[in-house]
C-alpha cells in the first residue's frame, strides 16, 4: 500500500525544553556578536597575525558549506536524475541548505575586518583568487537557493496575503507579484536547479583549493593538489547523511513518523560515495608518501586518524550493513559520524593543519568565537523549527488520498 | 719640439698596439676573465669592469713604517647624530701589523703612496655604482668587522658610543686629550721564553720552540710570523684557555729545508736546548754576539754556514789608516799604525795569528802587543 | 511541451553567454615583473643589529616610533619578533654557527616577491605588484578577509585586530608612495649606517651579491636568498650560514601561488568546465524528462 505525502506547515507549539536552551545559546551568541561589531575582532577572538583564520572560517564557513551539501545533492538526485521517489526530501534539504548558506554568509561577514566592503567582491574581483571564486559562487548559490525556496513561499501565500491596517493597500500588488513569480519560476526553475548544482560543485571543490596557496604552512597530511577533488567528494558524501540526520531529528522533535523507507533507499547511496572518497584520500596518501608522517604522534596525526577512522571508515562499514539501514538509531549514528568526519576534515584543513613558520602565540578559539559559532547553530535550528511551522516544507502522510500528486518544487513538473 | 713629442707619442702608441697584437687578445692574459669583468660576455661598449679588482690590491708602492703613519684623524665628514669620531690611526696601524698590515684597511690602491678612504668612497652613496659603499658604509664595514669580533655582547668596543661619543663628551676640541690619544700604543705583548709542544710525530713528539729567542736573538718582528691574526685570537674571551698550536706553515719560510728533510731540527724526544752559535763551529765572540743574524747572513732565508774569513764579510777599508784597529780591542801604537795590514796579517789571513817576525825577531803575539789592549 | 523545451534551450544559451561575458569583464590585479625592477640586498654579515632601520621605518610610515636611544637596547633580541601592525620591519638575532663569532642579526620585512601569493590570493585585488618591484596594498579595496596572511609564505602581512572600524593590513610597502616610485631608496636603506642594505636594480644586486660571495668565499655561503626562492623576490639576502638557521622559512623555489592559479585557470578558462558540466546535467535532466513523459 502506497502512502502519499503532502508537504504542509507543521502544527506544534514552538516552545519546548530544547528550544529554551537553544534560545539561551542564541542570546549568548547575539551578545558576543554585538561585542564583535562594537569593539572589533581583536576584542572577541583569539585571532592573531600568525593565525589569521579561526573557527569562524574553519567551522562556520568551511564546515558550514560542506554540511549544506544536502541541498544540491538531493535536488540533483531528484530533479536531474529523476529519482522522484525521493521527492519528499527535497524541500527540507533545500531549506536547510538555504539556512546553512545564509549563516555561511553571516559567518563571513563576522570574520571580515571590513565587512561593509563586501560589495567590493563582485565589482573588484580578482579572477586569480580562489577566494573570489568561492565568494562569487557562494553569493550566487545563496541567491539561487532563495529562488528555489520561493515556490514554497508562493504556495503558502498566494491568495492568502492579508496585511492589516495601513499596509492593506499592498495586499493586491504583493499577491500579484507572487502570482507572477510563480508563473515565471514555473517556466525557468530547471535553469536554477542546474545552476545550483553547477555552482555547488564549483565552490565545494574550490573550498579545497583555498588552502593550497598556503603551501608548506599546511601539514602535508592535508596539503595535496587533489584537495579540491577530495573536498568535492566529501561534499557529495556528506549530503545524504545530512538529509537523513535532519529528517530523523525533525521527525523526532516534531513528533512525526520518520520516512524510513525513503531514508533507507537514500542511505544505500552513501556507502559507495564514501568508498570513492576514501579511495581517493588513501590513494593520494600512498602516491605522495605522506603516510610517513603517521610515524610521529602529534596533534595533526591524531586528528587525521580520528577524521579517517571515525569519520570515514567506521560509517563506511556501517552503511554497508543491513542492520544499520533498518535501525533508526544506528542509521542516525552512522549519519552523524559522516557529518562529524567531514566537518572535522574542514576544521583540520583550516585550523589544525595550519602551521605557520613563526608562531609567537598559539591559537585556541576564544569564548567569544565559540559562543558566536554555537549561537549560529542554535539560531539555525530555531529558524528551521520556525520555518517548518510556517511553510509547507515537511511532508506528512495523507491518509485516504489516492490522487496521484507530485510534490515537487512547483514548476519543474507541470 | 712639441711636434716631435706628438710624433714620438704616435709612434709609441702604434708600436704598443702592434706589440699588443703580437701578444694576442688580452683574454690570453694570465688572469681569469671574472677578475676584471663582472659579466660573462664583456663587449667593447659594455666592458662591465669591476671596481677595485683584487689583483691590484697590493698597489701601495711607497711604504712607510707604522711610526710614520699619521697619528689621529678626526672624522667629522658625516657627523650628525654624534660628536666627531677620533680615530687613532697610528695605534690602529700598529695593531693592524699582525693582521695584514696597511693593506688590510687600504685594500685597494693605485701604485703610489697610501690613499685615504675618501679617495674612492664618496660621502654620498652612488646609485650608479652599487658595489662601492659610501664613505659611511666603508668606515663602518671596515671598523665593525674587527670591533665586533671579540665583543660578544656588544658592550665593549662595538657599542656605538665607543667610537661616536655623545655630543656632550666631544673630545675632538680638547688638544690635551688628543695629545694623550696620539701617544697611545698597543702594549707590546708578553713573549714567553719557550713553548714545549707535543706533536703527533711519534718518533720524536716534542717540539721545543724558543719564542723569545726568535724575537731577540734572531731578530724577527711579530708581524714576520703573525701575519693574519685577528684581534680576537688574543682578545676573545676564550683566548687565554685556548691551547697554543703551531703548524708547519708557521715556521715557513725560514725552516723550509728542515721541514722537508730534517725533522730532528725541531722535533725531539725531549726538550731541546736553545740554539747556540758555537755548535756551528763558529762561537760568537763579544763583538759578533751583538749583531743580528741578518748582518752576516745577508739575504739568507734559511741560514747556512758562511766563509769564516773576516774579509768575506769585512770587504772594504782594509787599507791602513782607513781602518780603526781599536775595534778589535787592540789600539795600535804610533809605530804600528802606519804599517800595512799585510806586514803582520800575512796574506790577509786575519784569522791566523799575526806575525811579528817581519820586523822583530824576538817578539810574538799575543805575548807582545803592538800597542795597548783597550776595553770595547 | 515544445514551448518549455525551447525556453530550456534558450536559457542554456544565456547561461553560457553570461558566463563567458563574466570572464572577460573580470580583471586580474596589476602584477608586473619588469626587468628593471628595484630591490634591496641585505648583507647579514654586515648588519650590526642597531635597529636604525626599524626607527626610520616607523617615522616614515607615521607609526609611533618612541625614542631613538631606546633602539640600542639589545635585550629585545631575547625573544623573536615578527613584523606587525606596530612595526613593518624588525631585526632578530640568531646564534652564529661558529661559536666564536658574534650572533647574526637579520632584518625582516616583506620580500616583495616577483610572483606574490598575496597578489594572487586577494579576493578584491587590493594587492598589486608595481613596475618598480613593490608589492603594495590598496586600502580602498580591502575587505579584511586576511586571505593574504594565509597565503604569504613569509608570514608577513599583519592585521590590526584591535581596530573596530577600518582595520588595515600592515606590511612593508617598499616606501612606494614616498620614495621608491620616485627612484629614491627606502627609509631603512638610507638609515642603515653600515650599508648592510644596498638599494638598486635587482639584476645588479644579484651580480653584486655573487661577486661578494666569490671574493669572500669563507665569509658567505654560496646562496643568495631570494634569487630563486618562491620564484624570486625583490629583497635579497646574503648570509654567513644556512638561511634556515637565520630564521628564514623553507619555501622552495616554486612561485608562491603554487598550484592554485593553474587549477583556477583550468576551471575558468573560457568557463569550459562549468558550462560543460551545466550542459551535461541539462542533458541528463532533459533525457529524464523525455522518458518520464513517455511513461505518462
């Protein structure tokens, strides 16, 4: 018996115990943010001239971009490879990607010394700069994600724009605009979907090129010319685990029945992708002979072993194991491990592996930096919760509906 | 006359050119190309000639002794932050003797007398000739190389104020202090009597080196052996504890023959006695004892036996009247002063006993003296 | 349906056009390697660590310089210092290999690379390599991302972390504005009493450096640091011992931007790979659409 799903706003009270904790963390992050913009980077962060980039780049931006890979991988799977059986996952994935990239952008703004000059990037860009490529792609992709999300807004508000009081006169134009946008996007959405995938491939890989210019400052375990390829492969491998993790978390938190059948099918992709990633990673190590560094025991080698063992090898084995695919808890753990592995990889490349020739002062993230990062994550989760309550994002089973309905982003399939 | 000169000049130039052509291109000179040219392929338009190439370093042809060197220079050409520096030139010349002499500072000199720094090193830095430091740079580079060499914490002679007094301590205007400085000399180093050194020559490991004798008896100056010593060789903090070492090279060129053929000259099983001229078969008597070795061993690097005939050295002034016989310790009396040398010293053999028999049958030397014995 | 297919193809065309157009409108920052570029030769065997260069540099750049007499205090050498936002050049002391020799003092500042990593890295092209060899930073462009600091193999650019607004990237600018653009030597070169610093055309400096090595083979090691390092730098160093033991980083002779520019150019040369990927994905999507329509 086939179940049919229809995305709709979730009706649940917003507040819960977890939400209150998240609100506190978010408030703490906001306080530190005010300090950062009021007193400068030096006042809040432990960054110095030897370590110009800290966790705001390593985690908020680099890991943030990687973990938002669920959006493009899912939309590629569903829309480009026409695997409509995964349709229910597209909207949450796109939305998390949108949230993720929004906070990547925010993270960048926090880290920039002259954030108010960010508009220089598109007009003064230096095409030799890897960072420029990353920046432009992220900016464009963020816009693309908003466009991809727009049909959901349309679906929610077309015919339901009821502004009150003085703004009443706006009701009609807004409604008209939404209708126009809906019909325009309906014809052009495929363009944005492909664009999103291409842009993602570009900047996910370019993120790996970013640290190549640092040369010998980056530990040879991570400094490899195929770093862009490794970044791309790891982004592919973290996309689906991210979707699975979110879906399971959301269903638990919102009291829904998890879509285990769909998730199981999705999980079967992860093992092979992860194996390719591991093969390239180890192959590169053998070709460049960097395994000699594993003879020494230091922070770098320990972190590398943790990254590979817990982040790749163990989840890889798990995803090839039927028991895992059938157990909610194990699937959740396996997905978390992949996410942990890729996030740790980004953290390693940008923070742990970075060893400048002259170290006068070691870098250790300050309370301010950690607070802002944690605050970002808290706000992101809160926004997720809020958005799924406002917009039709998560699909819930509709009992007794038998009509063949395809719930895609509107416009792709007419 | 002028025309003659011109013609002669042209002839000279022509002949020298043709001579040069006979010699061939100057690339065949016994010099490496890069001694003079800094680029690989010099052309006539761009000869890229070096300033002050090494091979004319020793251009000083008019030498003078250290004592004739200028005493003091007051260097105020560049003064701005500090008072003028007073440079004790003669003192430095004296100190410089053991590290290469005048040329160690006056490193480049066209033939002639010693030239001052400013002749080549101009006060303003020349941007078209980067290899030549300006006057200030030249001074500093030259001075500091020695000054820093025995001053590990920069507090002694390499401190800026050592040479550049603060404006309040300007002594360049005080004649009294300047006169004192001008008198300053490097104290004469102590000369140990003898070094007994151990070598790795197993058969006769002990080398006895009579240092004092080399100076006072053999008449060597410090600089004869100590040619390339740095100040730090004696003044460094660890100089006193450092072991004395001698290389064969130190004993060159005087002992070249001994080094090549006669090890026992210096090496022995135990400490050797100092050199004694009597062992050569010619004990030095009162008069010769006071002479330096070179007075008799003229132009000898390694001393060898000389003809012991007096006239082999004392060649001139053997006519009566011209020679003051008193120097031998015997002052001739009135009768003998007029007599030819040969009358007593037969065949000009002054080593042999003088003969009185030519005139006096009953007299003989040294029982009878042709005058009186005087003290010398 | 044909309607939508046509618009699909039309849209694809627009993508490739805009992509190519974008490439042509983007410029790379000025990065000239002129034959006559200037440089400075630092002879570390002549340097005496008087730190007059530090003082002169601060005065030249309007940084708080303090009292000149304090610069003769040699106790600062006890800890290694690095150029930062308060001092664009610093002198450090390193023990001599020969224990009887005095320690060696080495001036550090931007090397002004011939192929600078900062110029290549800067997202907005705020860094430029000028005709005379100077690598300078343009305050008007900088967004403060500090990627230059990550990229620099000599770890030179510093950032004013303590400034809330308009923090600057601080590094030696070769006195570009005030001196070298007019052919004058930099402030530090003029201040150096021993002329351990020689200012001139880079190729001449290299000749002089090699001549000094040839004349004094016992004084120098046969290596001019900066002649080939990271593809050549405008500042060149002579040393009496291995440069790694004079506090120089192990940088190799490949230009500092390394593989990033080739990778970057491989991806963006005429936008072929992205457009190809776009076309490929579009093709797959189109085929999928066809088959799903047939099913219906």
